C-alpha cells in the first residue's frame, strides 16, 4: 500500500484505464466498477417499500409470490442497461456482486427481507453458464448475501432443457419456452422455508413463473422475488 502502490496503480491505469461501466468515463482512484455519478443517477424503483407495485402485479393470478421488487428501471439507453450488459455479455463478473451489495444494503432498510431463509439465483442453462463462465444472478446473490447475512443456495434449483434467447418473444411464447425446464433438488431442505428468488432483469415474469411452478412441489414453501432491473414488456 502507500505511495508506491498508488504510483504503480496510476502507472498501470495509463495503459489499462479503469473505466466506469455505466458511462465509459475514467474512474477516480477511490471508485470501483461504476462511478459515483452513475450510482446516483441509476433510477431506483423503491418497489420494496410497497407490496402493490408493477413487479408484484406481474405475478397476480399466475403464481403465488409473497413479495416482489426490482432495484431499478431498465430504460433504453440507460446506465443500468449498459452496466447489466457488461455483467452479462462483456464478462465483467464482479459487477454482479457489486450491484447485489448495493441492493442488499437498500433492502435492509425495509422489512422486505423479513423471514427470508435463503437467497436462490434463477439458474442459467448449464451450456450458457459454461460459455459465460458464471451465472450473473448468482453473483448478484453473493452481493445480496454479503449485505444481508442471508445464505445463498445455488444447488436447490436446476435448469434442464435448452431455451432459445427470449428477447423478442411474446409472453405466451416465453411461457411455452420456459415451462417445465426447472427441477428442484433438496425438496426436504426447502420445506416450510421462505426463499428470495433472484434474477438480473425481470420483463414478463415468465422465468420466475416457471421456477415457481416447479417450487410448488415443496410443502409450504414461500417465494419472494428480487431483480436488479425491471423492464416493462
Ligand atoms: Zn459512470
């Protein structure tokens, strides 16, 4: 640490500039991954403060979800969209934990997480996870866990069949696309528990719905949902 460390750090950043993943500007020495300006500018939904919110409403009449919320709005051209893109497609794995920690800290200021036993990431298809090298939602979960102390369980829910990329499908097509693709292992462990199911972006809610359809096989399991962003379909 100290002077020489900082000197080396400055020297390195001449060749490997540390860039904010939201705006592309250089990061200050005390900033990491996302600059302060972007962090402040991310439009937060604060949905965790109200039970009746657009993300919760997505699941009404479809599956039984206790509470649902998303950290931010996923607007076109927005900084959070660039950040999540970097997390999913540019291999910036550490953004997951970074964002999860911020959201976890915010959620701790409310009763949203009350009674949650485990944090569970929505699984990626194994082939996609191999290709990407990580599950971005699992990274978000570790950040949430670091901020809240609630343990993460990555091995309880598995994704089996392959599903094509979902971006341009209707809600019904997406439902057909994801129905029956998740399997639970560790049913006994989930009995009488309340889990927080975590995804990076929620659009139609059909992925969560498919998870919930499988999780219904567990006796008295409660499900709540959190995502980093909410993108109205
Ligand atoms: Zn920035």
